[in-house]
């Protein structure tokens, strides 16, 4: 009976591996899921909970769903100037080399390796090495 749970958990983990490329959301989701699963069902629950949490964290994006409204309010409160981008703004857009100003994301949001900017009155997270939009904060 116990080996069925372990086999199921391992299968779920293997299926979730391709999804784990989204660093921050995935890691936080996996940690929370593992903790919740361990409380509910011990070690097997931790494995299953971690996998499910990782998938949920990835879907939530780099900045988690619950943190987005607060982060958006923070950006508006900071009154950073909005850069006018004439083309369609979407995840994967590479921003121009000049004219866009990038700001540190406060530590309280647990987002490392990214910066934020304000494009067309919308906060966006950007990979500063490539200037690529990785998340639009709605």
C-alpha cells in the first residue's frame, strides 16, 4: 500500500520536472506544498505536496498571485515614470537598450535576479541581463 503512494508521488514529480524552470514561483510553491503535505500525510505527503506546490507556484509566476496587488500598489506609490512602449507588451518582449529605467525589487517580495520597471502604466518584471520582460504584473 505504501509503495503505491511512493510510486505515484515519484510519477508526479517526474511529470512536473519540465515545469520547474520558473525559479521563484516554483521554489516557493514547492516549499509551501511540501510543508503542508508533510503536516497532512508525512513524508509521502511532502513529496506529493511539493510537486503540486511547484506546479502551482509556476503557474502563479515569479511574483506570486497573492503578492501582485501589493506590488502593483508599491510601484504606483513610488511614482516611477512610465516608459511609453509603442509595440505590444507581453512576456518575452525585449525592451530597448536606452530610455528604460530598471529598479530593485524590494526584498520583502522574495524576487531575486530580476528588476522592475513601469511600461505603459503597467509594472513589469525584467531580466536585467537580457532586458526581457518575464512577468507583467496585472
